[in-house]
């Protein structure tokens, strides 16, 4: 095999490896985003359940790592939403549901865009594989 043809082949193999790595990264990102949507959907369900909770009802609040504290609900329609930098704003149930719904829609849009990119990379990879096969068969 002539030196330039061998260099071209090596270059195409490297390009293919880069595409394979990008595909893997995007697949991991999509999985993470799908988990995010699952968590947001569970949050939406929990917010919906709050409508039925009476004032002074006892509950458990998570402190993290499966540790809970007993709490008493003062107002189930008043939720404190962290808007960043530990700044909280008060929102009612419907406002909070709209906020979570908006987050779900944004994450879903990123998933769709990532899937488009994934499909394009897959097609690029198939074309590159085909070029490599042609080069090795000559």
C-alpha cells in the first residue's frame, strides 16, 4: 500500500474513532436527560398530590440519602422554589406545575436535538466505514 494511501486510511480510521466517541457521549447525555425527565415527571406527580393535603397534615421531608424528618404542612399551596444562588421565591401549585412542565419541555427538546445529532453522526460513521472498506479492498 503506498504511503499516502496508508496515511489516508489512518486518517479515516481516526475520524471514525472520533465519531464513535461522539456517539457514545451523546448516548450518555440522552440517558442522563431521560433520567432528568423521569425525575421531573415524578416531581410533577408529587406537586399534583399536594392539592389533596389538608392544613396541619403530618408528613416526612427528605433530608437526602434516605434520611427523613417528620414535618407538618402549613400551606400545601405555597411552595418555595430555588431560582439559583440559594434564592427562593414563593409559587403556588399551578405556577410550580407550569415551571416544571416548562423544564420537561426544554429537556425533551434537547433530547430531540441530541437524537438528530446522533442520527447524523451514525450516518457519517456509516459513510466513513464504507470509504474505509473501499480503500482496503483496492
